[in-house]
C-alpha cells in the first residue's frame, strides 16, 4: 500500500479515529454517540409494541430508520426538512439505506409485533455521515435488543451478524478509505460500502463523479473497504462484548 499522506496526514487505507459512547441518551432502549474523526452522530433505538400494516398478522417485527442533520452540523447553516414540509431526496435515500442495512442482519421473526426505529441525528458533519450512522446504529440496535432480552420481552438476540459501513473514494488514481468532507467533495469516484462482520456485502454504492473507474480499482476498493469494516467491527465488539 502506498504511504502517501492525505489532507489530514493519514495513509490511504487508514480510518479516522473512531469512538463509540454507549448509553449517550438515557431514555431510548439503545443509544450511542459515534465519532468518525470530526463527524459525530447520535444513534437512538426506540422500541414500540406495534408494527406497520404490512407486518400485521405475520408474527414478524420491523426495523426502520430516520436520519437528520442539525442545521449547523456543517460549515454553513442548512434548513430543516420540516421547514419545507417534506424530506429532501438525500435524507430519504439515507434513511432507506440505514433501515435496509439493519434489517439485513436481523431475524425479524424474533421480534413479534414489535417495531424499532433507529434515529440517527448528525450533530457535526465532516464526511461519511451515512456510514457512521449505520455503524453506530447497529450498536444502538444491539443495546436495545440486549435490554429487551434481559427484560424477558424477547427470547434471544435477533441480530444474526455485525454490520458496519465505510466510505471510500478515488482521487488522482489513489483509492482512499473513510473520506473526510474535503476529500469527498474532490474525489473522482465516490463509494459507500456496507458489510457484515463475516464478509457479506449488504450494499455497495459507487459513482464515477468525474470519470469512470475500472475493475482493478473496484477490487482495491472492496479489499480496502473490507479491511476497514473489520476494524470497525472490532470497535463495535468493545461495546457489545461479542
């Protein structure tokens, strides 16, 4: 791997410092503050004894997600979605991504007539907010399920694998892991990778922003991304003690 330095001094395959603070908010069944460098996201998992219409009478539960960014999480103030009375396209896309990722590693049959909403609120943004939300959202979900299990509301842990996510990009022909905002905004190619702890790919989002990418770069992205996700899963395990 090349040893060239990045804008913040990292190597191409190096994550930003990642920290997880469990039980950050006292009221939800599961709560985490996750930091990817200067990106900080509060993830809260809230449990309700109801399910959406498509889950009724199926014996299965449901997991969904909501995502938002505080107006001054970035270097200029953004308007709240509520001010326009509708979600932005970006917000809706990210919410669906988080929900899909978390459902993919959950046995919903072990959550009869229960719904879990994972709220991901970005309080400070410096790139990679959606990947931080998935990585932190998984831990918030685990903490919520652990509480349900200890309280006797579910028989066993419904999660079937760990899930984490990381951003990647190609800039000047060099593949980079875990992009800060300045890198993300200047990359030729932009990727978000969601994987399980055992190497399963949940979602791969990739776009040639400035130019196409080739198969060799894709292979490097997948290899580097998987290594980064393995590191993130190790950080998760320090909290969930698997």
